[in-house]
């Protein structure tokens, strides 16, 4: 038993110091806990009512317009707006209308074919006008709506937000506090003491993990209560995946902060590391949208692995063996970054 | 073992891009003594002390601290025997005084309890305050507490009392005296001559990365050949002859700087009347006259022709 004069072991004291520093910084709390919930809320609301969104059709005010308007307005879910001939481009650009009908024989449809809503609206309008002009449907199909829980956008989005949050709190949290300590020469003072260097870096990582449970729990609970996002796999596996992810991004945070001397330098580096993952790793839209040659690179990114694993467990109820590959990749990122950071770390 | 010096360095050199911060510096600090490094800004004191602390690698030279060398696999054990206060460290603002001391205590394998250390630096009343809310002097004392917490054999202090009020300085001096009474060794830098004269057994005057004088404060002052310094200026910029002034009875040396004369005088009671007689014979009127006991500052001026503060 060592004589520590009433202090805990160094690793514990260093971790406590990190936690205290964190909770005594109210801004940090906001970014870690409140921001992701606000984000989920905003995105959830924006995409929730997708199915019953009205189709907004612009009709050019000229002869024939009243008839077209009357036909379209008979159908529930279609809204008509009368436009001047010079307003077509602007209304489409601003997405105020999805398609514009120029009455005539035959009528002209103005639309932006790169937008799915625009193409869909064109087909609805076309069907209605064709039927009114006498086209007869060959048959009337019956619709069987399915229970959509688990396959809505918000269900897909939430695990991605969780992954993104673990990435940004790991990278920003560690990156900033370390570079801050370096610019104040606090790191130099620490290595002038008999502290073990490894202990300091480990404590930064552990400090991160303590709050992970709250951070993850808050977002999961919010998703469940507000949007009914399902959790089909084991909750222990979700938390375990988050933990391994936090180790990976904690390690990366240490690595990114290992040499930078100024807050500006580390901010630039952090953006450089995070931006590709925001875009490529399937947070807001699926990573499979990118061309095949990029896929090996995308699949090797830690955020892709984390998002894939979280979606598999939460939405498909996969077990440990199904996500073992992703977890291994994340652990590898964490260990390798930590080892390199420890070697190249600048203490003064 | 105990006869080996606490610190020994030979031929220390440290270069930065275009400056030579330390230019072949030798030092030996004996066990149990308080050794002072004195010198103007940029003389290389901090660089030297940080090389000795094993924080900055030297370009050349040998360092031995408490009989050990840095980088031989025993650095951590050696650090456990040192107490270090850096010239510019800001401890974590968001931790309390007690939490900070506790953190540093946890690194050491031996030493005082946290309560003892807080009492020692008289910060018990502030133990729950955040570091960011302390005054400059309280921060200095906290830095000292962190250095003392492991009961070090050797204390490195880089300008420990800069920015303190006179009373806090005196408190700190008492603290250092009691540390030494327990057998500790101190290597410190300072810009305060009175501090060096009060605390240090020996001082080295450093200029441009080299030791230019080394002895006890008393011996250095008496090497001036004068116990006192008379400073005066004459009105209307009248010119005086340096040789004639130096030849006055009771005057050792005369020096003109920025229109002000200073005379090194072993015997003030002879020098002042002789000076007054000389001035009235020359028809020059005094605009200013002071005398003070010679200090290390005067030693520095005599050695380099510059003042410590603005050299
Ligand atoms: N990291 C560095 N990079 C470049 N130059 C440096 C560095 N550290 C010190 N120097 C230079 O080395 C010289 C000695 O600096 P040092 O800090 O040792 O002086 P000092 O005697 O402690 O001065 P002070 O009394 O102002 O504290 C100075 O000219 C300084 O500009
Ligand atoms: Mg200095």
C-alpha cells in the first residue's frame, strides 16, 4: 500500500480532475447533452409526416386554368396555387410547388426531374388529368398499408445521430481540453511531477466514458418517447457498442490533439478528421449512395462501423456475432490511436 | 553519497533557432544549500533550470541531479525526489485548491498530507476556492504547495516571489527557511537582490548564457571594494572629469551613465565632503544625491556595465 497522504490513486485523481473540469463548464454540457436532442427533434419533426404531405401544384393562370384547378382540387391531398407565367422557375426553385401545370391541349408540365417529390407530383397530376379527359383504368388495385415503425427515416436517423454524437464529443471534448492544458503549460507542469504519462492519457479517455451512459441514454430515451424509435436488439449490446465507439473516438481525439499547440490548429485538424465521416459514414443518408470504388475506404472509417453496428442492433435486432466485425474495427482504431498518441504526444 | 553535490552541470549549451540561450554553463549546488541564479531577462536562467529539471534537452553538456542522470530509466523515481515550480504555469482554473493539491499528492509515493501542505502555505481558508478565483500571490503559494507536497530533497524555484506583495514574500521566505531547516536543498532564480541576499548561501550571476560571477552574496559585494554607492547628478549637464572623481578621497571607482554618476565608496564619510568640495570648485550645482549600501545589482553593473533590469 502506497502512502498517498489521503489522495486516491493517480489514475482516479486524474479522471476526477477531468470530470470536474467538464461539469464545471456549462457550455460543454450543452453541446454534449442538449444539442443532439435538439437536432433529433428538429430532424424528426421535419421528416415525420412525410407520407401525408400534400402535393402542391402550381397552375398557370390562363384559359383552361379553372377547369384544371377544379379537377385537381377534387382530390384530397392536392393543393393548387395559381401562378403567373413568369413565376414558374422561382416557385420550383424555392420548392413552393412540386410541379407546375401549363393548361392547354396537351398541357405542359414544368418540373425539376432531379427531385423525387417533383417526379411523384407529376405522375399524380398526370393521372388525374388523364382520367378527367376520359382515360379508363384497367383495374382498381387494393392497398394494404404496413406498420411502418422501424423503417421510417427517424428510425434510421437516430442511430446515426448517436454515432455522430459519440464521435464529436470524443474528438472535440478531448481535443480541446488537451490543447488548452498544453497552451497553459499545465501539461509541462504535470510531467515535471512523478506522474505517469500513460495515466494522464488514460484518464482523459475514462473521463469521456463516465458520461457516455447519460449521453447515450438521453438520446435513446428521447427517440423512444418522442418518436417511438424501436430498440429491437439487447440494450446491453447497444451500450457496449457505444462504449467501444467512444474508445475509438477517444483514442482518435488524443491522437488529433497530440501535437497541436493552439486551439485554432486543433480545430482545423478536428474538422479535417470529422467532415469526411459526417458526409461518408451514413449519418443523414446511406453510405451505399457512394460509388463502389469508395466503399472499402468508407467501410474502414470508424463512424461507418459504429453507425452500421448501432443500426443492426437497434433496428434489426442483431446479436453480438453479427456486429463483431464492426466492434473489432472500432477497438482497433482506439488502440492504435492511443498507442501512437502516447508515442508522439507533445507535453510542452 | 551525501558528499556528492545536489546538482552538477558542466558545459551546458542550448540553442534556439537564432539565439544561444545557454552558452557553456557550469554549476554545482551543494546539498543543503540555497543557491540563487541571478541575471537580466533573457540571460538563460529558465532554460538552465528546465534543463536541470529534465524538461528541456540540452544540446551539449552533462547534468547530474541528486547523483542521477536523466534518461537512464529512473526518471520517475528521480522526479519523486524533486519539487518543481515553473516560471509560468497556470494550474487548472476549474479545480479547487484542495483538489489541485490532492491531484499532485496522488503522484508522489511519499510526503505530507494534504492538510499539512495547505497549512504550510497558509491556504487552508481557501481550500474550496477555484484556482481561477485566487489572487496572484495565492496562486504562487499554491504552485509552491504542489512542489512541496512530495517532501522533495531538492526544490527548483523559478522566480517564486515575482508579483507578490512584500508581506507575502516574507511569508514565503519563512516557508523556504523552514524547508531548509529540514535538510532540503534549493536552486532558485530571482530578480530581487534583497531576496537573493537574504535567502541564498551562494549566487551565480548569469549573463548571456554564462556564469560571470559566483560566490556568497557578501563576498560578491565586497569584491566591489566598496560598501556603499553614492549616486548624484549635476544641474545643467555640466561636465565632470571621471579620473578626477575617482581620485577623490574615499572613492574607489566613478561611472557615468545616462547623465547620472555613481561612485563606489568604501568610506562614505570621506567621499561625500570631498565630492561637495570638488563640485563647488568646478562651479557645478548638485541636482540629485543619494547613497545606498552596495547590492548585488551594483555587482552586476560593475561586471557588465548594464543594469539587471534593463540589460
Ligand atoms: N522555446 C524557445 N524558443 C526560442 N527561444 C527561446 C525559447 N525559450 C527561450 N528562448 C530564448 O532563450 C533566451 C533565454 O531565455 P530564458 O527564458 O532562459 O531567460 P531567463 O533568464 O529565464 O529570463 P527571464 O528573467 O525573463 O525569465 C531568451 O533569449 C529567449 O528568447
Ligand atoms: Mg525565466
